[in-house]
């Protein structure tokens, strides 16, 4: 396998595998927020604010994987 | 009986508008790369097709000023500074009791930001954190939305070395700007913590060696059991202190890459969608980019606010 092929494979794997965790995490956060909202619709403000905050943390991990994929595919890394 | 109006138009006009939009969408699909790979070259005019994008991460240098290379993202950042300062100056030059439209827009924005700060941080601290947090929010938002205006990424200019580079590029896509904002946010959070709690007490969060040394002291004085528990708990405290320090520093990296990654990924997405299906079919992605810009600005400012609030609240259990 030559270097180009492995580079393509590495970029794809980096992004693909790196998106599993954040995807599931954001789903779980949304599930918790929906449950909380269903129990107490009046607390919509704090629930939404904290949900957005938690989603930002989880999404940042996915962005790190994207950065690595871009660096590998753009020949800046490896 | 008045005729039924749909969205303000009568039915034939609405049908006509939808047909025109669908036709433009079809032309846009055919002229892009997707259409060309399905249907081949059917002879659409050359100005309808978009060249293949070559996204590159470091920003291109446009000219040199006093020995500093000025990149196209710096020019875009200057443009958003000019816009923000210009609007603020024009509005506050003559404040009226019954506000003009621009003044009420600015008042609504700042009022919403102030209530957001006070909701998260409490009243006094909210007002105290408001200037920096609001500045970060407005600057990131203006940079993000300005990058969507036509002209960004399409105006070409020949720089001093003779290369053809883009004149303007979204300022958040250069990694230096998110890094600078993350450093500013870090410095301000530490400053607020130190000025609220007092220097030594705040820094003790990171180097919590009190209990450890007290444990050693008790051991030397002969109280074995108290000494050993002191040393054990003290060791845990020191370890937690190291973790806190690391998490403060990792926060800088995390802020930087969150903003940079979202903005760069958005820019590359827009370039590729414009290449695949230009014109009408790229519009939903512009809407997505508007939303992402707003959310990322809110996240950056909001996280700064949350970490500042954590930094100024007193430690719940200092000596268990």
C-alpha cells in the first residue's frame, strides 16, 4: 500500500471514528434535556442554556477529530 | 369576498414564483460538478460553473506593513472592527430618549447580552463580566457573519510576491484569532478570580498543599493516625490541584480549536457545496453557516462567562 492510499484511509478513519463518540454524547445530552423539559416545562430557560453548553463541550471533541483529518489529508501531518 | 392570498401573493403568482425557483435550482444543479458528472457537458455558459476549490489552512499574505505580514484574515478582522466601532460611534453620538431604529437595535442587543450575563453570573458579577463577554460575542459574531458576505473568498489580488491571493477571508478561519481570543478569555478569568477572592486564596486552588504539610507535621509530632490521614488526603488535594491547573491550560486549546474548527469546516463546506451545486441549492448551507456562526459566538462568550463564575465563587469545602 503506498503512502497516498494510507493517507486517504487515515483521514477517513480519523474523522469517522472520531465522530462516533460526540454523536452518541450529543444524543444522550438531548435525551436528558427532553426528559427534564417534559417533567418541568417551566424550567425551559435554564434547561436549554445548560443543554447548549453541554452540547458545545461534546461537539468540540468531534471538531478535534476533524482538525486531525484535515491535517492528515492536507499533508500537513504525516 | 377577498381573494385568498398565499404569503401575500395570489395563487397564480405563487405558482409562477415556485416554478422560477425550481427552474433556477435545476440550472444550478446542472451547471455544478454533480450535474456535469451525471449529464456531461450540455453547453451551459462558462460563467455558471465554479472552479474546484483548494481550501488551505494558513492565511495568505497580502502585503507587508512595517515588517509585519498582513494576511487576508487580518484585513477581514479590521473590517469587522471598523463596522462595530462605526455603528457604536454613530449611535452614541446623539442618544435620544425616544430611540431611532439603529439605537434601539443596539439597545436590544446589549440589553439581551446583559440579561444573559446576569442570568448566568448573578447581578453584580454579571455587570462586571459584561464588557469582555459582550465584546467577545460581538466580535466573533461579526467575523463569522461577515465571512458569508459575497466578496469574501472571491476577490483576487496580486500581492508583492506576484501570487494571486484572495483579498478577504473570514477572520475566524485563521487559527491565530481564536487563539488570541482564548488567551484573552483565560487572562480575564484568572484576573477576575484573583481580584474577587484575593491572590493567594485563588491560587491555592491550584497548589493545595496545606493539608499535606499539616499531615506531615502531625506525623512528626507523633500522632500516627491523624498524620497518615492528613498525608493521604493532602496527596489527593495536590493531585486535584494539578488536574485543575491542567484543565485551565487545556481550556485555551479547547476554545481555540472549537471556534477555529467550526468556522474552517463551515468555510470548506460552503466552498465544496458551491462547487457541487452552485446558486440556489447552496442557500440552505448559508443558512446553516449563519446559525453556526451565531451559536459559536454564543458558546465562546457563554463558556467564558461560566468559567469566570466558577472562578469567583468561593471554594465550597476548603478544609473538610
